[in-house]
C-alpha cells in the first residue's frame, strides 16, 4: 500500500473492515498495512463520523459510527441495549462487530 494515506483512501478501507468481521490485526495483515497505521485510521474514521445517541450513557457518543443500510434478508438480528433500546439488523452481522458494539456500551 502507498505511503501517502488520506481519508479518501483509508476511510473506505475502514468501512470494508467494519463489514468484514475480522480483527484489526487480521485485516491489516490481509491488506499489507501496518497494524498501528490501521488502528490510527480507524480512530480518525470514528472521530469523523456524525455523533449519535449513545443509549448506554444517555448522551452523545463521540465514537459512534454510522451504519449503512442493511441488505434485505430473511435473517434478523436484534441487540437489546441496557437503556431499553433495541437495534435490529436485517441480514447477517459479523460477530466481531456485535462484540465491538457491546464493548462500546460497557463504559
């Protein structure tokens, strides 16, 4: 991968990782990118996203990420958060993504 990295080049890669279900390390190795560089861009990506409502803390979550529209499917996954909010996903959701979502709500 080129040494010149910009949000235009890296944010789509982060979005691809979010959908992959891979760890950051596995994704970085697959794309021949140093892990520390990828971790940096994941942080930049999250900071660049519009703030959302963090149902766990009752306020705004600076690292909340926007989800793309789900692919229509018969499979539905629901995540019930502690504040009573239920998030429904239509289609398969990578386990790693659900774990990251749960970790974000445990603060």
